[in-house]
C-alpha cells in the first residue's frame, strides 16, 4: 500500500486544533445523529464518528467492487423472483428461528394470495474487506455480506470525501495527499433517481412515498438527506415518515390492493425499519409488514428480496454449481465467485464437519445467525462455546460459518462525538458498494447500477464496529 503520512506523526497540537474544526464541519454538513436522551423534548444532535484521514484502497480492487455490484444485483433479482429457490433453501434452515420463520410466514401468505406488484426495486449494498491471507501477499476483495434491507448511510457517506479534503488542507498535508485521489461518492443521487423512477412507474403522481422508520430513530439526518435528494429531483413527490405501528393503525387496503395511508394512495414503501427483531416489538409491526406486502405498492425491499438477503442465501450461493444455475453469463459468475471467501453450512453431515473445524480453530471463523443490523455474530471462543453445546442444536442450521477475513491494519484516528482525539490507533476498514436495481419481470431490467460507496473503519481490536454506537467511523476511499 502507498506510504501516506502516518497519523502518529501529527503533533498533539495539530490533533487538538483539528477536532473542533471537524465537529463544526460535520454539524454544518449534516453528518449528525440524534442524541439518545430520556427527555423527549430534548432534540439535540451530535456528530457521527468519522476518521481523521481517508484510507488507502487499491484502485484495482475498488473498481472490481464497483463492477461486480451489477452482477450481484442481477443474481439477487433472479433469486427474488425464484420462489422455489428461496423456499427450498430457507424453509428447513430457518424453521427453528422464530424471527426468520415469521418473515417466511409473510412471504408464504403473499405467495398464496399472488404477488400484487411485479416491480422489484432493490437498494442494495455489498460489503467487503480486503483480505491479505493468501500466500503471494496480495490483497484481494472478499465479500462480508450482501444487504437488501434498510441499507443505511447513503446520505451521510456521500459527504465524507469533502470532509477529508477539508481536513487535509487544514492539517497542511496537501503535499502528501493528492486530493483528486479521494474517491468522490455520488451515492445519493442515483438512489434518489431510482426512487423517482420507481415512483413514476407506479403511475399516479398524487401517490405518496412512505419512509418507514423506527419510533426512536436517531440516524435521522442520514435518512433526511436521502429524502431531500428525492424532493430535489421532483418537488411534487410527497415523502411521509411513519413507523410500522403507524401503518398498522392508519393504513388500509383497497379492493384492488391499493395501499392507502391516512387516505392517501401509497406508491412506494421504503423501509429503514423491519430488518431485525427489535423492529417488531408487537404483533402490530408484523401486521403492518403483511399489509404492505399484500398491497400493490412498490416495496423497498419486498419480502422476497428481504429474504434473499438472509445470510443463509449467501452461503448457498457459494456452493459449487449454484451461481451457474442462476446466471447464464459465465464471466458474471466468475466475477462474483472471486469475491467469496469460505462459507460453510451447519446442516446435515457436512455441517458436522464444519462444526468440528470451527471448534478446532474458532479464531479463523465468524459464526452468523440470520440477523441484520450488527452485533449478532459470534467470534473466537464464543463460537466454540455455542457450537459445543447441544442445547443449541435446533438453532444451528439457521447459522452460517464463514472464514474470518483479516484486512491490513493502518494508522488512523476515529473521532467520536464527545472525545477530542486521543491519539492514533491501528484500524481496519470495510468497503460497501451501493447498488440500484429496478425490474418489472424476469426479462425486463429497467435499471441496474453501482452507485458510490460506504467506507467504515474500526479499531483492529473490535470484532464488529457499528457507526451508530461509535465503534466505527465513516471514512472515505483514497485510491492508490
Ligand atoms: P450485519 O448484517 O449484522 O451487518 P455482517 O455480516 O456485516 O452482519 O457482520 C457484522 C460485522 O462483523 C461486519 O461489519 C464485520 O465487521 C464483521 N464481520 C462479518 N463477517 C466477517 C468476516 N468474515 N471476517 C471478519 N469480520 C467479519
Ligand atoms: Mg447486513
Ligand atoms: Mg454488515
């Protein structure tokens, strides 16, 4: 990797002067998150965690990630429409997982009634780490996961390159960094264009868009930046924010399966909720999901593409022959397969072998339940304890085992809300590429593109690093 100025060469005085500047810059550009307070009238915000400087990423790997996004979008669109594929691969493995079974129930109900809306609109993000474990010491791009539901940070992420250009100038590092190598991040506009296009395809210019959010949402600015980008494209679009419980209380279905929210026709339901058990505190939320799914509104995602993003599917896709059976284009199959690291099923006899392998060397693996939203995976000794216990036997088939990726560590600072910069640390990064896909049937793809990125950087000592909890910072890509 290129030699960039080490953050540990920056003087304490440089570091202490830059942190209030970063705080102000973030505040003025919407890199903010609502503070969690007990007082509901206290509407205060703090800045999102960010890295001090951008992270070097080889251009060839960045380009590879952008290119393969369209292939991933294609294969997930195909899976979404292949009911037999989803049912066969998820039914048995998810049957002992209460949450995943409930998602399957919604899916089966919709299939029974018939799918009312043929348009599949996916806002996706494929996440990668750079792996340095191969013998020739070269970095390779390895997929962590593919997200199809509640893909976040499109708004916030698009702003980070400008922050880093500003910081580099303020620190007097313009001789060390070529500012043009900081990859611009135009993720917001293509996402907004996708929403606009789908909304037009619904063909009712009075119909509204629902942004379905959590009741105590704190990542508001990220979502609002997206909303404002949509309104900038077409000020006549009416975006309404609501919770899943609000839908249950205020939405109805017409005879032709039109969804109405407070009597207004709904063209599109965009979920920034619905992705984890805590998004369903009561039956109301499940009823809301089912109601919206049964309707002819366009859902982002619909229940099929939501389920296609379950981690079990990622493991199934990596099994020899599966990608080939889904995708006619051989080079597309190769591009996708090149990003896979070892993924193992815990079902049947093969599962027994995987379990033995993980118990022997748990530090080389990550164990993943069918969950989204961070903080659910098991690492190291936790894997051994979980897999050694027979009391978890029923749950195990819903989990997948994955080779642990060990990305190269670099020096950087993660600047969290309340702390001035404490000093530099060894950090590792995860690169996400955003994608948009709109299709109207198996043979009619209307839009398929890769559109910008999310780079999250965390201390090497963290197994998982959530931006929301301050364990990872938003970052930008420095192409080397
Ligand atoms: P989620 O849907 O909850 O985000 P992920 O599969 O992305 O689930 O896992 C959460 C985090 O765990 C990732 O952001 C990454 O930090 C870490 N992680 C996941 N898989 C791996 C892996 N194979 N190697 C190293 N770290 C991983
Ligand atoms: Mg995920
Ligand atoms: Mg993830």
